[in-house]
DNA sequence: GCAAAAGTGTTTGGATTACACCCATGC
DNA sequence: GCATGGGTGTAATCCAAACACTTTTGC
């Protein structure tokens, strides 16, 4: 049994890290920042910030996301908490990782006082990161893949209007597999999509039809039928 | 941009809560404690404790589990972190919930200085708990169910030697469904089990064969074949 | 014999797989 | 015309659900 005074426990710092994922040309990208200050100055890192003493984790995460991307009302998914006592050289900082799924074209990415540079990097080309951020990124990516398999979060990172091929590429990239085109289309048949009267433009092949996700009909299907989203 | 001094952030307390699950007569139980001190004295709660300033989250969780159950070398699964500023009346305590799966017969549950009582309670009969522990318990149970569907963790809560019917009851309880006996047995065919030369005793019906989980062959199947555990 | 649960086989329909084929566009 | 991807059909196979039936124990 420990005999340390309660007050001595109030010596931690707590932060939230936000892994922002997007999709471009079939590749899942992550938004990383190049740190503008020590420690790990000039090294790429996951955006994150300390949490205010009276701030909820959710609010802090939304604040961090907004400061970096100017996006609001994006769903934040909690992933994992990292509490190794030595993970931060300046003191004990416990961090809780989250991820957000955004459309890359919606983001007005910009440098800031704590980020001298900022860039979208394909998940398979991520360099060495600051702190334990490679570990955090990998485990957060694993949670994303889990969600991609069981929830329709893919539509949060695809453009509003997408082709079925883009959808397929996203899953192929995430699960590192190749799928048969015809079979993939049969598999996604139950997902309620809105078939738009629009086609791709300026492509050097037959232009593909555009679709968007029918979120309303999806909810209805879950409630009324026994429907469960399931990929892979 | 925040302008608060870095030192002001070191005003938190951090704790680990351990939801201990077991299985008895086909029902998933949780080990709860009746608090011996304020706040919430005499109220049921999830066991947990503050983390030492230089202690890793994993070590702290193992310590808490051992103090309560005298069990070591039990896998701890991280679930979710709760950081609402008002969740603890005595200060800002951020807690990270975990779960452990144990065999109820292995646990030497005992009261302690911080728990005047301790009991296994079926998940469907959990009373009002202290703090935000009902919320924590529910979300941790959801993570357990997720794991039950994709990893062979069921065998950590069943007796070493179990009947196929016990296995079925566990899944029926977790997913709140009824399964056909014959179909269930076909579904679990790919799971490598050791068929023991032993049977149930003192039952007033045909005694069932006992099995145990073949962890070694399971690992081999994953590595050599393309096998993926998948229930429900 | 009867109750209760163990344990197995058969049929059916729907989903998954592999593969083949035709279509529209830019160059 | 041809390269490139868009888009669809078919047949074989596997898998899941529904259901029926036999077996073994205690009382």
C-alpha cells in the first residue's frame, strides 16, 4: 500500500495528440508538423498540445484541431494513452492520442508559432518522428484500420463526391491487399450511396460515375433492418 | 494560442482503473469493490489507484490488479481515458481504464484498506457506481466485446478445461443473442482446441467433453496459414 | 421411462471468388 | 487504333441458418 500524500500526485502534465488522416490518390496521408522549438526542433511530429487545467479532453482536442486546420465539427476518435515516465524530456507528460478524418482539400494547413512547417505525408513514407510519436502514430493507425473495417468512416476522408474506384483504393491501401473490382462492387452493394448525375472530368479513360454517402439512409438501415457495416 | 506557463500544467493527478472480468455459469461478471472511504463511501466502484510519479501506466495497472486479486502475469488491455475536469470531487483526476480477464476460481478476492467489501457482479446486474464509473464500465465492456469478436480472449476467462457449451454461453451473453448449437460448433471448428480425455462430472444429463485452448497451435495457424480469429 | 443436455447430419439460400467480357475516353 | 480504367455477368464454391435427429447421463 502506498503512503504518499495525495498532493504529491499532482505533478503531471497531460496532453492530447491529434493524428489527422486524409486520403489522396488512393493513399492515406497523415498531417505532420515540423517542430519550431526544442525539444526535437526541426523534427517531424504529430500535432498536439497540453490541456488546460479546467479543460475537457474533448474540448482540448477540438481546439488543437481547429488551430491547425481551421476545421470545426469534425468527429474525434480517441485511440490510446501513453504514459511512459520518460517519454518527454522536460517532465512527466501523459498524452492521449486521437485521430480525425478530414478531406485534404478542406484543410487550410498553415505554419504557426509551434510548427515551422506542415505537410501531408503518405502513411507508408513517414520518417522518424519526435518523442515516441512513431509508436503513437502506428497504434493510432491500427485503431483507424479497425474502424474502417466496422464503421463507415471512410466517407469522412474521401471527397464529398467520389468514385467507387477511389473507395476501393482506400481499402486496398489500408489493408494492404488487392481486391477484384467486380467483387468489391458486389460487396459494397448494401451500403446506401447516392448515385449522382455527374462524372469525372479530364481523365484519359472512360469517366467514372460519382457517388456520395447517404448518411440518412445508412442510419435508417441500422435502426430498421439488422444491418451492420462490415468491410474486410 | 495559450499563454499559460508550462509549470501551471503540472496540476493533475492520474489514475488507472482496472475492470476485472470473469465468467461464471455463462454470465460475464465484473469484480467491484465497495469503497471504504470518502468520497462515495459504501458505494460500489471499479478498483483503481493513483499512479506514482515515476511509474509507468502498465506497471501501475499490474500493481493494482495484484493488490486486489494476488494475480500476476495477467494481460492488461487498455480501454479508454476519462478526463472530464469535474469527474472527481477532490481535484482533477484523469483516469485510464483497463480490463483484465481472469478465471474467477483463481482469484483470492479480499477486502483491503480501501475496499470494505468486494464482489463479483453479473454485467447485467450492475448497480449505480461511484464517480463516472458506470460510464467507464460500459465503455470498457464495449471494448471487451470488440476483442471477444476478433481475438481469442474468451479463453482467458473460461476455466482451463471448459465445455463447448460454456464457450457458447459466453458469446451468447456478450452479444445478447442466441446461437444454434450445431451451427456454433461448425463455426468454431477452425479454432485449435485440445480435446481432453475428460468429461464433466456430477451433472444430471449426458456429461460434456472437456476442451482446452491450444495457444501454441493457434499462433502457428496465424503465422503459417492466413488464419484470422473471427466470431460474430 | 423421462427429462435434460450432448453431439451430429442434411438441406437450402446467400455470399464470396475467380474470371471473362464489353464500354467510353484521350491521344 | 490502342492504352487505360469503367462497368457488368456467370459459374463454382464456400459458408451460415434452420431444423431434425440420435446419444448419454441422473433420477
